[in-house]
């Protein structure tokens, strides 16, 4: 729906600010409701939250597709955003089922599934829009509704029925609370850098390389498939070799190098290398970081902690585009990526003192 939404909104308003608010309200609702849904899933189970969220996505999409006015379009988008807060619950469900050595691999596969969706979804939307700008929303409602019905029948409940004790001999339980806060701050900083890149690359490509809309779309499709490759296939062997913390640091260092190259890219070879480094870094960083947060959260608070992480990510997806476009327009075309490299270096610094792997068996706060 997302590529079509701004065009569809023009049927209801000519205000670009209003259209921007319509796009942004989804992330705002995720920011607010991800921790709430996480706490609910800790108390009542992952399955009810996921099923209701799928149903909410279906209702929100249907309202947008049938909206006779702007306020109903906003209502549908708000409901969809609230439902989108369940991403953390999905991560919690995967973590519930995963052995410690498999946690990053399974979270990587889940991230890869999201990546495939972000590549295929706009293609489906573009084809559906041939029947009218409202049709992609109706198709999305049908997909989510069918998915909810399938989940009722096939999705297992994964929430632990009794507390799981997690052991880390090298550190007492209480400091882990500070560790989780540091990791969530790291999520915010790293995501801000990456979303500043996402928000400005189309402008950068047009200015420096004369990329058309089709060319930019092709680049983002390639980035999407690359992320799927690294999240679904590469993160597990890298974690097995270097550990979760080493993988997070490696991903951040790759991002630093990629952003610095992109900031000064004036030829296609440097551009291609920069994009490979950024994509590889993000593909390794995201699932490893989520796995670290999940592994350091108590089993009975896992959904809540991952919900806070998702809120931090949603806030970064508001801050990053604002920062990136401001730097692009008022400083220089390469400034968003130079600042992104600095932010990635700050994130590397935040990994200091995090500690090694957490093994199932002892209490983590």
C-alpha cells in the first residue's frame, strides 16, 4: 500500500503536509502501541495479539480502501499502525521457540520474510492499482484477513507457561537492565542513520547520477533482495563464528564504511560498493541486535522489552528522515551519509560494556 498511499491521498486533499501526516501516523501508532501489545502478549499470550493484529490490519486496510472522506482514511491508517505494533510480539514468539544457538538465525529468517514482503508488496500494489487507486487497500485487507483465519487454526501459542531462568555467570541480573537500555539506545541511533539514508537516496541518485524513478525503484528492489540474503542466509554463520556482539559490531563497521563511501560517491563503482557495504551491514546488524535484546530480557517480560525496542525503531523512522532531508537540503548532498557514519560510530561505542552471549539458564533482568 505504501507507494500508492500518497497518490491515493491526493483524491482527498491537496495539502502535502496532510499527506505527510497520513504516512507518518502509522509509525506514531507503532511507537505508542508496540510496548502495550508486548505487555499484553506477555500476560495473555502471543497468539491472541497476533491474530487480533492481523484482523486489525484487515479492518484498517478495508476502511482506507472504502474511505469516502479524509477522516476515515486517517482512521484506517491509525488502526493499521496500531496493528503494526505487533512486530515485536512476532519477534517474541520466535524467541520463545528458539534454542539460544538458533535465536539469531530464526529472527534473521523472520526479518527476511519482512524483506520479501517489502519487495513483493509494492509490486502487487502496483498491479492492483491498475483497477483504481483504492484497489491495493482492498487486496491488502483480503490478504490480512485470510492470514488471520489461517493463524487462528495453525499458529501455536509460544508464551512460556512458567518463568524461564536465564543465566550469565559473568554479570549479576540487575545490571542487565542497563544493558537492555543501552541496546535499545543503540537500536535508535543505528536506525536513525539508516532511515536518513533511505529517505534521501532517491534525491541523491537523481542529483548525482541522474537516476529516474524507475532506476531508483530498481536500486531499492536490489537492496531489498540483498537484505533478504544477508538476514536469511548469512547472519547465522557469521554469528556462529563471531557471536552476536561481534556480528553487531561488524554490521556497524560495514555501515560506517558504506556511508563514508556514499558521501563522496561520484562514480558508479563507488556507489555500488557503498550500497553493498550498507546493505550487508544492515542485514547483519538488525537480526543480531534484536536477538541480543530478546536474549537479555526475562521470559515473562520479553514481549514488553521487544515492544520498547520497536518503539525506539519507530521513533528513529520519524527522526531519521527529518534529519536526513534537512542535511541534504541545507548542508550538502553527502551530509546525511557523513552524519550517518558518525552515528554508526557512536553505536559502535555503545556496544562497549554490553558483554558476551547470554545463555538460557540464568536470570536476566
